[in-house]
């Protein structure tokens, strides 16, 4: 399972390294979103700093949808999905591999957006480890749910419009938890304890990773 | 009446129809009684005045939407996914439960809003319970959107069951996160309305009657929706056969009798209201699929 997962992740990341779709389209889209949020809030920096945690995670959520779309469309050309299905790889490994690839892309995205939030919105990070851990857990959770829904909607003609509608409400806990953790980690934020939210993220990740490992096989078969 | 290759509409047994009708009548009587008791017999509340009368409706609707309908949908989706109990019965039951549940969920939010406006002064408050109810509504609207995507019944059933499963797993996490979101933040302003300080006598009975009759309404709607689901699938299959025959007839100039044949098989369906809805929905599905 783990070896197959590594293989699939390596394949997806190699495609990304050669095509640079996520890096040249999804990440810049995230930055555009940050700029648009700033326009919506007005030039007042204190307001931006207050909204920064939530805006960061909303941008990540939107970009996650795009990253998942890309991860699915990589498989849709030239019958690649059938090839993957016939390859004899463990479906659980396939799930973990796809999740890992999307997760790595999201981590890069989060790093860029975090720098963007610090520079553009003028926030000051007090406890960096909270930021790092929340980004890591958030990326895993979004990648896992995204991979599940991506596989589910893979064969659908209405995938582009249906996927965000299905995925974003599921990701509500990630948005809430990520925002609260960031608020705890920023100087300008509302003082709140981040640890229960970290636990919530861990539970979210564990639940969907476990679910994916169990159901990905039948899920891919039905798509 | 069945042309070669066409799917015969599964006959609903007379007993099932009679049961459905009995439940429908009981639900109607229950609702009428609840309305009469709620509006005229029970007294107005000391604090809330006539507003308290919404209490006979709102919790019952919420109970049906949040626990009964979505619980049933989750369980039947799981039973569909379980290989030993896999049957389209569970799929149709889940679909019917979600569809009725979404209606009840919307009614919960609407009746809550109507109550909230004079009581809290706002139509909507970001209260934990309200927020998770709204998220639940969106989750299951996604389920219905997925069901509308044309597909083979088995494929659609499996896909929908997975979505229901993913959503059902999310519900407790959403619930807790929204709860903490409200309470870990500014705890003092959490809107925790004291719905009914003391409930007794006619009020308690009316409340109970409301619960029972709304549950009956739910069961009745579920049965009707299930029957329509069966008819829809049968019709989609039949229309597909008709379309196939038509295409074959295009190459064969003598086979021009198919449209008339098709009309004849569809005619008896128009007799009852439910079936007419099914005819429209089924042909819409087919048109979508043809595109």
C-alpha cells in the first residue's frame, strides 16, 4: 500500500514538475484572491489583519478545489484512469498517493499565501509552530476529502461545477479550525486557545484518510 | 401492454397503497388537530405571547429533518454500500428521505427565522444550531444535485450512497466545530433562547401531537416519493427502449409503428397525479441524458 502510494504520488508530482500547472496557475490564483479580498475590505490595514486568518483559509479552500480538479483531469486524458485501474496497484495506495501529491501542492500554496498574508495584510505571527502545524493538518484534510470527491466526480460531465458544491461544505470544519488556530497564532488576532482546534483537525484528517483507504477501491470502480 | 423489450411498471400492491393512504389521512387529521389546538385551544405564553404557538411546529419539523430524515438517509446509504444488503430499495429510500428531509430542513430554518425576527430582532443569527442546520442543508442539496446527474441507476445509487456517507461522517465534526466556533469565542452573546420556561397541560399535549403528526407527514411523503422513484426508473428504462427502437426503425422503413406503440404504453400512466409527475421527471432525465 505504502509503496504503491509513493509511486502514484511520485507520478503526479512529476507531471506537475513538468507541466507546472499548479505552480503557474493555482498559486497565482491564490495571490489574486488575497488581493481581491484586500480590495473588498478597503485599504485599512487593521481590518485586513483582523480578517487575515479567515481570508487565508478561504483562499486555500478555493485553490484546493482547483488543485483537485487538476489532479482529476490528469487522469482523464488518454484513458489514464483505466490504465491506473488496470495497473494492479492497491486502491488504498492510489488514494494515499493522490492525496499526498495534492497535499504537497497545497503545502507549497499555503507557504506562498502565508508570506502573502504577512506582507500584504501586515499581520505579525507570534507562535509560528501553530501556523505550520495547522497548514500541514489542513493540507492533509483538504487533500484527502478532495481526492475522495475528485474520484467520485471523475467521470461526470458536470464535474467542474459539481465538485466545488460538494467539496466546500464538507471542508467547513477545516476552515473553522484553521481560522481559529491562526487567530491564536497572530498578535492581532482574538486571543483563543488553538489546541482543541488542532485536535479537531487531527480527527477530521484521520476520519477521511481512514474512509478513503477503505472505500477508494469501490469508489474508483463505480466512477 | 408491454411491447417487446419494454420494462413493465412494477405494480404497487393494493395493501401498500391502502397503508399509504391511511398514513396520509392520519397525518392530515393530526396536522389539522395540531393547528386547531395550537391556534385556538392553547393559551398564549406570558412572555412570548402568540409567538409561542410556533413551538408546536418548529421542533417537530426540526426533529423530522435533522434526525429522522437524514438519519434514515445515512443508514440506508450504508446498507446500500454493504454488499450483502445491496439493493436499489435502499438507494431509493435514501433518495426519498433526503429529498423530504431537505424540504423539512428548509421549513425548520424558515420557521426558526420567523420566530427569531420578533424574538431576537434578526432574521438570522450565527447561533451554533442554526449554522450547523444550514450546513447540513447545503450538504444534502449537494447530494440531490449529484442525483440529478443522469446515469445508470446502479452507478447513480453507488455514487449517491458514497456522497451520503461522506456527508454523514462530516455532520458530527461540523456540529462540534460550529459549537466551539460560537462558544470559544464570545460566550456571553450566545443566543440561547429559553423557549418555553414551563410547559404543561394543553401545551404539552399539542407539542406531542405536533411531533407525531409531522412524523406521519414525513412517512407519507417518504412513501409517495419512493413510489415516484420506482416509476421514474421504470419510465426512464422504457423511454430508453422506445428511443432505441426509434433509432433502429430509422434504418428500417417498415418499422414506423414505434411512436404509436410508445404512446400506447404510456397512456395508462397518466391516470394518477403521482405518475404524471413521474412521467415529466423521467422524460427530463432522458432529455438530459441524450444531450
